C-alpha cells in the first residue's frame, strides 16, 4: 500500500470529522482530492482568464453527494493560494439573488463576511485587505520618494485617491470611492469608530441611507437591487489593491428551484441572467462566478433554470455533447460519479489520514479495501443511488469501529453475508481485477 504524505494533526482532525458528518471541509482538500482532472483543468483556465482581466461564469452540476461542493471548495482554496480574493455563500430560503424581504442583500452580506485571501483563508478578510493595501502604498511611497511628515501623507493620499477615482466610472463607483477615501482618513487618524462604520457600509449593514449619510457622508447603501454591481466594483478595487481578481462561489442553487412562487423564482432567474449576460458581453472584469447546482434544479422545465427560456437557450447543450464527449468550455460542467478505481485511491488516502490522526499503523490490506468497496457498490440500488459522500461516511465509520475494536475483523463488522454481497454475482477475480493496478 502506498505511503501517504504527512497531514498536520489539526487538518487530519477536520477532514475526518467533516467527512464523517457528510459535510465538505474548508481546509486540507488537497490531501484527499482524486479524479476531476479535466474539470479542474477547465476551471483553472477560467482563473487564468480572470487574472488577465476577463470574466467567467460556470455552473457545476452534480447530484447530491457527487462531489460538486467538494470541487467548489477545492477551487476556492486554489484561487486564494494563487493570490485571488474569494467570496462564497450557500443559498437558503433567507439568501437568494432577489426577493421582497432583503434576500439578495442577505446573500451579499454572507459573501462579504466570507471574503477570503491567502493570508486569511477562513473569511473575514475585508479589514485586512484595506489595511494591507494602505500599508503597501505607504511602503512604496517611502521607498520611491523617501518623504516623511506632511509631504509623505499627501503622496500616500494621492495614490489612494488615484485608485478610488478609477472606480468612479463604474455603476455606484463614486460612492464606493468615497468609502475607500473615508477608510484612509480613519486609518491616518487612528479613528477606530470611523473604520468600523466604513466596514459596516462595505458589508451592506446600514439599514437606511439617512444613517449612512449621518455616519459617513455617503447618501447611498447596498441594496437588493445594487449588490451585484458592488461585487463588480469590489473586483476592480481588489485588483488595484494587488490581488489577481475576485472569484465568487455560490452553492445550493437548488434553493431557487424550491421557491414555490413562480414570480419570485423568475425574478431570481432574471438576476442570474443579468450576471451571465454581463460576463459574456464583457461588462464585468477580473471576476469569475462558480455556481453549484443539482441536475433537477437546472433541467426541470417547470421550476428549474431551464424553465426560464432566456437561460435555457443560453445554457442548453448542443447536439454533440454527451456523457462520452463532454464540452468542458460550456457554461455547465456536469460531474460524473467517481470511478471505482478513483474511490479506491480515496479510501486508501482516508485510511492513512485516520491512522495518522489516531497514531496507529494501518492494517487494512488491499484485498480488504476492495472487499469494502465491493459491499458498497453491490448494495441494492447502488448503481443509480450510491454517492461518494455515502461511501466516505461508511468507510470512516468502519475504520472508527475497527480502531475502537481491534479484535474484530472487517468481515465481522460488515456482516456474515457481506462476502457474497461484495461479489455481487461477479466472479471474485473480476472484482479484484478492477483495482489490481493499485496493488503493490
């Protein structure tokens, strides 16, 4: 059995506990990523386009447990490591693209709360970005001019206003620029209250324009109608602040599909259409969108994305793409289930991570791992319903039990008839042949 690279204890603990609970961990995904090479390559090309000043829009489509959220988090982590800022959010009944009770603004708030960078990968990076940006400008001015005192402050302020003024030509850019300038003023005066108010404004937390004007002199706030424009301004600002672009990751699009009111549902699809058109028509720059969805919430002709004709006509595949010939440059990337060989590699990785976490030497053999997978894949209905999430959860439960009961064998835990189930009516050698390339 292959030797796994050493995983830090904290990361190993997060991985095992999150996967056992059926959720995607936000860190350590590089230790357990298998397959998806083509899909990842396609999105990495998108990330290059974003860095070059373009904009991209993709839907990652897969059924529950197929690994779409895992892929989104993997790409999120890759982007932050490469110098991008990333915002991410899961949609819910309270968070949508549009709504009558501030659901669009709620999504914006969640996105900005989760703003992440390489140095702050777990979110909450807004203040750090602003402070780092100002400190960087101060350092550049000091090196280039050697100025100090009042002259130094004027030169720094001129550069900050140059970045701010570059945003003024964008929709709502003038107000955004005023907020940037206000933050610089608070930074220079070491005014914590003013800093806090500016951050509150950026996060969309002011309830009224009157309140924002009183605190900041800005007669404008982020609303359900303007939040998408603000994301585009953020992308432009972040590039001016030294980042390579902004990646927007939104999962659980199925919550739009679940909206019972057809008018509200259509309003949300209209907002998606606006963002999609902006990207393809070149009206957005340095920003990419990744959205996670299930096949039903895309294809259902009554409530899904395809129920909105303007989206269906843009997103539907042509006549030639199918399961064998995928067009990975299309706006929709459909995830196939991991192969049995890929699942073998994954459970082997998990076995080693579990052994590192609990400080024991893994004893499960190649044949026993094949045995476990045979049981999983030959359950009734597995051909159409088994998912990587379920297999992973079962496997962690199995190795937990084996570790806690070292006298027990895998066959005792899986049950007396598990060997016949593992064979599933196939000759034993056929099951083994599917995995033989991994045998040492």
